DNA sequence: TTGTAGGCGTTATCAA
DNA sequence: TTGATAACGCCTACAA
C-alpha cells in the first residue's frame, strides 16, 4: 500500500526519468518537455494520486511558499480584518499563511518570529502597535533583522521603530481632527480612555486628541486601562464613581464598546447623557446602538498593503507606507445636551 | 557573510560531528550526549545564531509540525472563535497553524486541503457546515481520505458526512428548545430566516425550529437567503414588504444582526414591535441592543475539541464528538406585545 | 529534449 | 557516548 507516492514512483510509472517527471509536473521556466511525454507523466501522477512534497521542494529550491503572520489576537475584529487582507493578498501569490497569535505577549511575539524563521517562511508580517519598552523593541528588531539577513523580508504594521519595512497608521492626524469635530459639536469636557500608558498607538491617539481638545479650550481628563473591551468597561466605571462625563473618547472601538456597556449599566444613555467616540471602525460596529462616532481605518487594505510591501523589490533602507483614516461622525456624538 | 548557518557550521565550531550536534540540539529521546559537549554545542549554536531548518527536519523526520485549518471566513466571529480555540490547543502541542479561508467556495475548500496535504500538515481541521451537494461531499470525502491514507488525521467541524472524525454540533435539540421557549413566551407566528436551502446547518436549525413551533400550534413562515449578515438583512426586508412579523428567528447570529438592522430601518422596534432570535452566541453580541436571544455555543471549546480529536490515538472508524448548546433567552424576545 | 548525479539540512542507523 | 554515512523527496546544472 504505497500511501506515500513520490515523484520517483510517477517517473517509473510513466517510464521516464525523475528529472523529466519533475520538469513535466511544474513546467519550470521554459517548458522543455515533449507534449506527449508531459501528458504521460501527468496521467501517471493523477493515476497514482501523486501529491508533491512541499517540504522537499522547499529544501531543493531553498525557499518555501509560506507567509508568516503574527497578530495579537485573532478574535479581535481589528486584527482579523487586517489578517483577511493579508490572506487575500497571499492567496493571489499562491502562498499559504501561517498564523500565530501572541495575546499581546512580547516574549511570545519574539519566539513566534523565531519559529517562523525556523519554518523558513518567505516573509513575516507582524501586526500591532509597539510598547514603549526598549528591551522589547530591541529584541524584536534583533529577530526581525536576523530573519532578514537570512534573505527574507519583514513587514511591521505599526510604529516604524524596528528597522523594517512598515505600514504605519497615522493616528495623530485623525485623532486631532476628531477632537476638533467633537469640540465643534459643542463638547467642552472629555474623558479620554487612553489605554495602557506605554502603548504607543494608544498614546498617539490619546495624546493628539487631548492636545487638540485642550488647545480649543476644552478640558480633558485621562483614564488609563487595558486596550481591550474590559479595559474600556473598567475605566469608564471608575470614572463614573467620580463624576458623569459629557463626552468619552476611547482610543479604540472595542474599548468604546466596553465603555458603552459600562455607561448603560450605570443608567446613562448614549448619546443623550454622554457622548461616545472610538477609533478603528471595526466590523460589527454598524450593529451597535447608537452608531458610534469613530475614525475609519481601511483595515483590510492595510493587510493587502503590508503583503505587497513584503513582496516588493527589496530596498536598501526600511520603507514606510503611511495610511490614514477618516473621521466618521455618527449618532453617538450629536453634541452635548443643551442646558436642561 | 554566512547568512545561512547550518548544523554543520555549528558542529565544526563546536568541534564535534554533525551527528553529535544534532543530538545535542534536540536531546532526542534519551539524551545520550555528554553534558559538557552538549553545552559546547549549544554555545556554538547561539554564538552563530543557528536556527534549525524546519523544512529539513520535516524531510528527515518525515513529519512536519504544522496543523492545517480551513474555515469559511476568518472575519466571521463564529469562525474566528473556533480558530482561536484551535490555535490555543495547537500551541500547547508545539504546533504551528496554517490557516486558509475558503469564502464558502467548495472547490476552493478541496484545493486547500490538497495544498495542506502538499505542505505535509500533520493534520487538517475543516470547519463549517456542509451543503446538500453530493458532488461536493464526495470530493471532500475523497481528498480527506487520501490525506488520511498518507498517514495523517483529519477532523471536520460540522455534519458527520465525510467519513472522518467529526465534532458535530447539535442543532436540532437547541433549536427545538428555543421554539418551545419562545412559544412559551406567547409568540404564535414566526418567520424563520432559514439561510440557503441546501445548507445543512441552516436546514437543521430551521427545520427543527419550525417543526417544534408548528407542533405547538404556531404558524411558521420561511424565508431563504444567504447565511450572512446581508442575507439576513435582505430576507427581512423582503418579508416586510408583505407583512410585519411577530417574531423573527434567524438561523445564525450574523443573519439576526442583519435582520435587526433591516427591522430598525423599517421603523420597527425590537423587541417592542417584533421579537428576534439568533443562534451561535457570537462574541460581540453583548454589545448590540437589545440583547439578542440566541443559542449559546461553546465555540472556543469546539476548536479545542477538534484539535484534541485530531491528535487522539487513531481509531479504526470515524469518531463523532457531539457538542450541544443552550438556549439563552434575552431581551429581544420578551413575548409579543399584548393587544394594543 | 532527456537522463545522470550531486546537493539542500537533518535525522537515524550502525559501527567504532 | 560519538562519528561516518545513508536516507528523506525534489530540483538543477551538466552531460548525453
């Protein structure tokens, strides 16, 4: 029972040499194999249910057909949207995606890149904002560098700090614009659910928003918490123990959703009692009530852009592709309730 | 510039043979390499930044460390929840997950299993309900069978129709219970958004629900559409052109969300004007208003169970692991509005 | 156009 | 315990 049929078997079955069988089966370069022979080989291959061994091909060719993708969490709509973009772009290139999830653990992230290096992935794409942590940054810069020196490409979706090609999202521009728009709607006081203090994406968004809002004469309160739905929930509950805010800006949508739940549980109505805004415009946001004001990010396209970058001609210096978002003012921030 | 350092380099650097270096680096079986030598090798390895070549190991060992996972859509919370369970269970076993998304294309699904076969994945897990399509079923049965005959394992999450180990979800039990519970709350008429007519999961849920509801004396209308949010949206809009239902049951949550949007756009309030129920209890449902009645499924655990099954001792006959769900009655189905 | 043979990086068998 | 050496399945000069 030849459960493991090799190219050799196919060659024998077709009555040709291994080399000819190999050439027939992948029409490598200029197809220099006679048509009838080619057909004979292909017939033998299907007859025997031959399946090429990609690991052997990888060894012989010195390159796999695998793309490594590292995200924080696959159930987070932010990451799954980017991942789906990567997968679409990878499929176009005939690549297979090896996906790994870090649960935001920096050490694990490094390990995973090493693992992907071991797997001889053609390229690895790391998705997610960096932390303000020199040790972690150095460690990532290091593994990515080694991987690149081994002849592969790396792309980061996040802050361009790791000496690699990067797709970077403009957080400050839209955050600033959002602050202006919301102030323009009449809000004077805001509490910013700012996420972790060392989280660069969170910091950029919170900082830009707060600066702009203050500059317009508004007052800004800042509450830190985790970058998750529960983080948003917890932060808003803590704030509510002190006072009722006029407007809440969460640095991402999932936090905003947590905040929405917290506000509702406290008997407050959004937007009647409190305005609420987020960031990212994740999928599924359309189904929450009220429609959340946010910053729309082309997440799927970001995944595609990252993949394109990974397979662009190698450049001497790290490239940075900037992508921006657009403010989406929606029902959750109609403006503050007029003096009641 | 030895950008490609091999075990040979390490052996030379450490002054030992290739074989010894190999043994030192993975303490294979009973570690039979002298401690000082082992350390010398390890030191050389790190000094040279040696990274084992997984493709070469796979060839030599005849087995990779890869788990293939095939889903319909990675951005769908149903699939990403199961996928995250698989990834957690895979990581525990030191495996890497190669993820592929089919966009519900049956041919593509077969191709992907073939691709994973080529990659010599240890096992492949296919997630998603089957269609009533003999050709497609036969094709999948076939590829999976070949893959298994090559010495690997396969697991399907869905209907146990492919001659493979299967984690199957009990749709009829909870759907029946849901019908009873809703009828118990006073609903007499329901429209079932039944999804595609040939979609087995959809059919099981819709069928069991409708049967039970009718048996209790209720009337049931059935509307078919795609299995997606848009499908739910479209179906409910179509129904609304004819009449206003008392209760809507969508065979999955994303369809229910689409329906909710459709109802709301039509100026109807859920649950005031219309009751609404779904199925799956996907992540994020907690953030929609009103809280949706649904059937809770342990999606993450289903992913874990599928992986456990994939790595259980091989059995002569296909195994079937049944998992069930529990009805979660929530605010979207308080009972019909009393005569107004 | 086809065949021969060497090599890809590791593991594993078998002596030493 | 360690060291040669033959696989593993395929690709690819190079030769025929």
